C-alpha cells in the first residue's frame, strides 16, 4: 500500500467482505471474483496491502496474471494500460528482458548469503553518484524499514526525540509516523491507527504541507530531531512544494538544530537521476530511498553524509540490521534498472508524462469536466484531482470529489486503463508507455469522463 494517513483511507466506509458497489463496467471479472472470495477467507481484506483492495473506488480487486511492458493482464484475460506499475518501482515497465535476465542470472548463483556481495558495493556507489546528499548507504528491504532507521539515526545524532512531519505525507507504517494532526496549526500527533501507542504519536508534530506560518511556529516551539518530508509529496495525490517551501525546510531545520530528512521513496531516481533534491537544489542531511532502486524486487535504503552514516552499526553505535538487506536478486534488479536510466530515458519519461498530462487536460475539457477536475504533473508522476482549485495540502486533497474520482476509475478499468485506485495516489507512467499506449489511455479517459453521471462533482 502506498498510503499515508491511515484514517482517511480507512476501509471502514465500505464494510468488510465483498464490496456492495456495482462497478459501472462491462468488465468480465469472474475469475478475479472467485479468487477474491477465497482470498477473503485467508488474507485480511483479501490482500497483502490495503490499497490493492480497490475499496476507495468502490469495487473489488482484479487479480493479476502477468505484466508485459506497460500492460497488466488479469486472470480473466483483460488487458490494461497500467499506471500503477507496482506503485513506482517499475520505471521500465513489467518484465523488462534485461532486468529479468539480471535477476535470473543472480538467482542461479544463490538467492541470499547473509554475507557481503560485490553488487552491494556497486549499487551503493551508483546511488552515491546520483543522489547529491548521499556519501554512504545502508540498504533495507522496505521503505518503512528505511524511514524507521533514518529516524533512529536522526534521534541518535541530535539527542532529541521529536520528529516533524507533514499532514498527508506517508513514510511507511512506522508507529510514530502513523500520526494524525490534532486541531491547530502545528500539533503533537495523535495515533492514526489502533495499535499505535499514544506515546509514539506524541513524539511526532504534524504540520500542514506548504504552510509557512505553521512550519515556522513549530520549528520555534519544538526541539526537533528531524523534519521529515516527501519533497514532492505523492501520497495525497501529487502536491508539489510551493516555490521556496523546500528552501524554507532547509533553513528552519538548520535554525532548529534538526536534521532535514527527505523521503524520496517515490521521487528518487524518477523525477531526476538524483531525485527531487537534484531538481530543487535543496540538499537534505539524510535521504530515504526505495521503489526504483529495487527494480521491482524488495529493496530500499537510507543514506547521507559520511560522518552521520558512520553512526550506524557496526561502524558506530546505532543498531540496525536485516537478514535480507542488500539481497543479491534485489541488488541485481536495482543495478540494471539504474544502468538503463540514461539521460535519454529521463527525457523520454518527462515527454511521456507531459503528453499524458496535456492529453488528460484535453480529456477533461472534451468530457465536460472543465472547472471540476485538473491535472498536476512533474516528470514521471501525475494526479488528476477532482476539484476546481489547485491542491496545496492534505485538506485540499481531502476536499476532492472522491466519489467522482472513484466512478471515473471504474469507467477507466472498463475501458482497459488501470489507474491508481485512490484520489490520494499518483499515477506512475513508465518508460514502457509509448505513444500508442498514451493514445489508448486518452481515448478511454475522454469516454470515461463523458460517461460519468450528469451532475457528479458539480
Ligand atoms: N515513503 C514513501 C514516500 C512511500 O510512498 C512509501 C510507500 N509507498 C514508503 C515510504 C514505504 O515504503 P514500503 O511500502 O516499501 O514500506
């Protein structure tokens, strides 16, 4: 699941079991339905990560048989142009032959050793060469683990406990980061999920994104170990920073004595080779990475300046470990993925995103939704917000017409396009999305807008 604030995405709105909403689609999904019925008896909610259940768009999940390039093929044989792409890792699309070969070659040599391998040194060097803030890297198996560990390091380095995060940002399901804002401009967090100790949430201060006054107030009031931010937040839909806001983060962190931690799990290696920090020239103290660096296998990492990273065991005293950290299959997939991310590749991804974003703007107009929906994009990421006015923070994102977004997504699925099943997620175009795929998407998108019930979203 690529979710932020748990409460706002809670499936409670749609009670357990099969979803009562009938999809407005002609999709044949009987095999998916059978599998889902069985899965519901074996897996909580029938899935291994909540957003996959598609409850936010009022339908049941589609079970996937395979992926080919930019396409997903479900167990009923339906083909979709896929804009989830595993929620970000598949920047080269599904089953890229060179990545598959790198993984199978690595597997033939043994799948895990619990001892160092040459690839780990190589991928650390590749990451350090690309990401401006990174001199040293520690690999983990998930983004959650990486952010939990980066925050431990920030607390050790500063001798402080409190973390500042932004409402609507997601940094994995780390206890202290599953915190919701209370009332007021900048508040100590309250647990966003049962099971999160109040004490853990209390060490988190939650501030609205892009809110200069709240940030200044919080950084004047609290002694912080870290300010943690997605520099291009993409877990409330894509909500880029207002001009100057990332610079202000840097300045306020320095003023406070806190470390600035960028969570580039989504933006890293996607919006530019060195992520959002390269595009913005704002250099954090620590960076959390994931998704693309695993090339579709489980890998994530955190990194930063040498003297900070050398606090990590066994170089230093801050403990953190992992049986499968730096797993050779994941490292092989990640290395090949990075090798294929040339300058030309980034130019192509930017062009594809722009084509798609412009085309979706036209589709909004042609489908009669001008003034009720708009598109936000940066290279490699976009969101269609069902709202007239620009989205600046989580409160604005929550104000979108989510029922209309859900209906539009069901219409897209019926027309062979697989969108992220939540208004709070970004679309992930890949290098496998060619002009033909984009054209197919835009035809479907226009028809899907036109098919929405009259008055929806008004
Ligand atoms: N940070 C961000 C910005 C994310 O989007 C995610 C997950 N989508 C995570 C951290 C957590 O990563 P993982 O799901 O690998 O634990």
